[in-house]
């Protein structure tokens, strides 16, 4: 078996960031999917936090997975991956000190890069995961993350949600994260090219864009010209696997083909979100 050199994978990822091109990520969720992605010629893969929550816990994406569980899955992938893999490290699993531990564990797991977001997680009762920590706290997390890495080739990418802030606030945050030493900026919730152009102006670091299939952002050449090097267009491969598993097992049991449920609907059905909502109502909706 060919030995995987994690440092080489990290250098390969940095080489992608240095190019004047835009690369689409493959959603990888286990060792086999990572091998498939590399064999098909993908330049980079990503282990999504939501995907890891589904794969490891069969739980919804509400910050239930722990660092150790996420790192274990990343390690399984890192042992065999022949392409650089980005780890979606969510909020670093806590404060700046927790973020340092996250970097240590994921570096050991073999990832080439990780995204560290400024979302306030876990979300407070009755709120979606759109609340953000202060810019100062976000900067502190990034600086702590940089301090914790042993391999300087490991890329630490600051992530923020451009869709829940004013343009001025997004610009302020991204500039602050750039000055804090982020190796790249990951943007979620960008509306269109005009929105992206306004944010990208003045940024010197490479950009990573989570588009979720936004049709207003489907032009790789134009994205590349604005500094976008990495695009995450959802996690279709994993959801296709859910659908294929469901259909195959139905057929094996002799159940009539299909019931019209999409892969997303299947994921919702089998992660029991109503249970978690009931528990949140019971234990988190505390009245002073």
C-alpha cells in the first residue's frame, strides 16, 4: 500500500490556492469515497460537518457531533486519501482554546486544510445557526488556531456567513480575518456576482465559496478572476448514497419501488429531528 504523506497533500492544496483557477470539491465521507474522488481526477475533497453528523451519528446538523468523533472520521479518510481534503471544522468545537485542540487533532488526522467559522454554536433555543460571535473573538480563534498547528503547510480558512450580515459588516469581518493571518476566506450566503465583487475587493487571500447550487454563481472563469479558488456545491455524493441504500434495501425486501422521497427527505426522516426539537423544548426552553 502506498504511504500517504500528509505534508505533500497540504503543499498540493496550497498549490491549488496559488493557481488562477477555480476548483470544484468532491464531497468525501469515508475512505472509499476519497479514493473514488482521487481516481476520478478531483483536485480536492471536503469532509462536511453535516455529512459527518449523518454518517457517524445519524443525527441532524445541530452541533451534536464531538471533536473526537469528527477527528476519527477524518483520520479514516486521511489514511488513504490521494487528494487534499478540507475538514469542515465548524466553530472549532468551542472557544479559542477548543479551536487549538481542534487544529491539533485534525492535523494529526491528515487533513490538508480546515475551515473555522464564526457562528455561535450550539444555537440558542428557538434560533437558527445564524448568530455570529464578535469579530474580536473570531480573530482570537484564528490566531489561536495558527499557534496550534505544527505543520505550517496546513491551511486555516476563516469562514463567515455573508447572507446574514450587512455588506459593510462582511467586509469588516473578512478584512479582520485576513489581517489575523487566515490562509483563505470561506464565504457562505453570497447572493450573486455583484455581492461577491463587493466583498472580494481589497482581499488578498484566496476565497472559498459555498454555493449550494446557486445559479447566480455558475461561472468558474468569473469566480476565478475574483479570487475564488475552491467551490463547494453541496454534498450530492453522500445524499445519492443515502437514496441508493434506501432503494436497494426496499428492493431486497420486495417492497414496491420508490415512494417519492428525495435524498434530503430520507435524511430528515432517519435523523429524527422531531425528537431533538422535543428535547430542546423540554430542556433548553428555560424561563427565568
